[in-house]
C-alpha cells in the first residue's frame, strides 16, 4: 500500500512540485553567481562591411592577424569569454598570423572556437561525416565545439 501511495504521489501535480523542489534545493544554500551586466557582453559581427573597413580581400579568408589583434583588444578590455563563430580548420598561408592568433588565445585563456560537421551523401554508399575542427596550432589553448550539427546525422554533438 505505501508503494501505491508513493507512485500516485509521483505522478500527481504535487509529486511534480516535490520533484522540482528537490532539484532546486541545492541552489537555495549556495551563494548567487555573479551576474553579467549588459555592459559585459559584446557582440562582434565580422561581416562583408567589416571586410571593407578592415581592408580584407573578399575572395580570401580573413587574415588571422586581424583575429589576433581583436582578441588582444578584448583581453585588454577584460572580456571574460570570447567565442569565435569562425572555422579555423586549415592553416592559413601566413603561418606567422596563425602563431599570433595562437598566442592571443593562450594569453586570454577563455576562448571558444567553432568546429563543424561536414556530412556527405554518396549514392550507393552509406552517409558519412567528417569533423572539421580547429587546427592543432590554433585549437591547442582553446575549447571548441560543433557550431552547426546536421539534423539528420543521428549522432550527438562533439565538444572538447
């Protein structure tokens, strides 16, 4: 009989409230986390207009020295976390710029980079996918995760 009462309680609205309260209980006795104010959040858009302002050739990949310079500026302004929605999956032609970006990432210490999954469907073969992740030089001192996961892949996202 006590088992039946407990089961009925769990599936009732009262049981749901108790379940939620049990989850929230551990947070009642912890200090409130520091909240970021709107002035702590900066959204940067490196779009086609920015290419012109920063003298970047629209037919080439962005100069990674520009990314390094931007990251150094954000570090100087005490940005808590910087996330790049840019895929640094192949080395650039300027290895010095890649090195500058790698150093800037290490100096900041809290940088998140994008990875991507490239799915391919070949007739007569099973679908396959390839993970495009940051190069070892650039990704060594950063966290990275999949920015856009194909919806039909069935696998779970990868985060390092």
